[in-house]
C-alpha cells in the first residue's frame, strides 16, 4: 500500500525535503537532499481545484458549474492557489480584472444582466 507524500513537518510545520528515492523494481536507492516542486505543497483541495480549472480550460463559468459554487468562490479558490504558489494577489488588480471578466462574461452570454450587476456591485 502506498500513501501520499507528507510535505510538512508535524512538529514545526516547515516544508520537508526528500532524502531517499527508491525503485521498487530493481531496489536501487538514491540518497541526498531532493526538493519537491511548489505544486507538491498544495492541499488536496487546491490540487482538485486546479484539476477542475484545467479541465474547464480556465472557463470560470464552467468551473462554477462543475464545483457547484458561485463566481466569487471560484475567484477566491483561484487566488488561494496563486498565493500558495508564492505569488501575490493585489486586491486592486483583482477588482479591475474581476470587473473586466464580468463584462466579458456578460458580452459572451455566460452571465445575465442581473448576475453581472450583482457581481459588479459585490466587487466594489
């Protein structure tokens, strides 16, 4: 039985590094200080969100349907993943981008006028 890799120390909560790699076929072992990439440190929920986001080709409306959540929830989950990967999310940039996305979704017919107005009111 295999288990998912533990990425955080249970004592101090710092990121762990890999010390040994093992081949189950030929039993070769590699020892050293190997690092994990930043995607390994994402939570299972964040990884699931990324999978759905990619499956939907970044179409937030489709992600909403797939996860059965609202537009602000999808944006919040996306911002959370972005921050977890080490990037900053400016609230001003987010609001401007959010307004632009709402208007694009309105013009493409993905949102009704009422839905767009509600989202624009909530982003102020």
